[in-house]
């Protein structure tokens, strides 16, 4: 029997917590091990329960989600963090990513996106609501390419994988589209990240959109 993904959930709105619990309780591989109603409780639960993932509202009393992220980073606590928000504020998103957020979802996201995010993040990926990626890139987007565009390093297949990745598809969905195994897609992604000098699919997507990926397809 596979080990369950242990999750701590923190949100000061009980309706949101109940809604997320109602979604996750039917997932055989996910176990909610603790709940908090403010940032301080979230941090204490992470320290005592040592979950795999903390799902947390970015705006909470006592300590905000950003403040909790800072403390987690400074204390070198090993936990993946998914932030929930009602805002598409690009600066807030950038700050969260800079402090180590692994996932960032709007509260009106499809429940399937939350489940997918949990599973992908648990496997070492980052996950951001595709709508938020557009806001993130908007501040960097330019009609002019960089002189040394690393996209030119990619093979045709790697460009195809990156294009589908930038549309928000999971590795499995990309594999289905391109008739490849999920493992093969992961190998393409790994090589692609090295060529683009990025760490994960979020950074790769930002680079692709900033540098006019569609011109290479």
C-alpha cells in the first residue's frame, strides 16, 4: 500500500476549509492530518505534524501566508506549500514564489486542479493556476526576443512538450497528446529545463511565453 500524502489545511474561513475537505476526502492517497484558522496555527501544525504539504490561504490573521512562508524558509522546514488566493496580484505572486511557494491557486479553481497540484507538487513539480501564469508573464512580456534566446537550443519534440506545458497540461496529458509515456515526457522536461537554465515547469513556462514560444512551433 502506497504512503498517503499528509496535508495540513489552513484558512480562517470555515466554509473554505470544509469545501476543500469535501473534495480531498474522496482521494485515497491524500490524508488531511491537521487544520488551522490563522498563520500562526498553520506554522505550529507544520512544525509538530511534519506534513508533506501545507495548503494555506495567503491572507490570514496573526501571520499572513507570506510571513509563514518566510518562517518556513528561514527555519529550513521541509514542507511543500500551496497558497490559495482570490487575487491575481502579480507582485504578491512573485513574492510568494521568491519565498518558496510550490503552488499558487485561485480559490475558484476547479477541484481537479487542486488534486492535480497536490500530486504534482508531491512528486517535486511546481504548480500554478494557468490563469495566474498569464498575469505573471504580463510584466515581462515583450514583442522583442532576447538576443540569446535559449529556445533555439530545444529540439522539435522538446518545443512541443514545452508548448503543451505552457498551456497547463500535466505530464500525463502531454504524453497522451504526443503518444508518449509519462516517463518519456519527464525525460524531455528534464533535458529542456537544463537547456533553458530553469528549475521547473513554472520558470520554463514564463521563459517560453516571454520569448514568443509560438514563433518556434
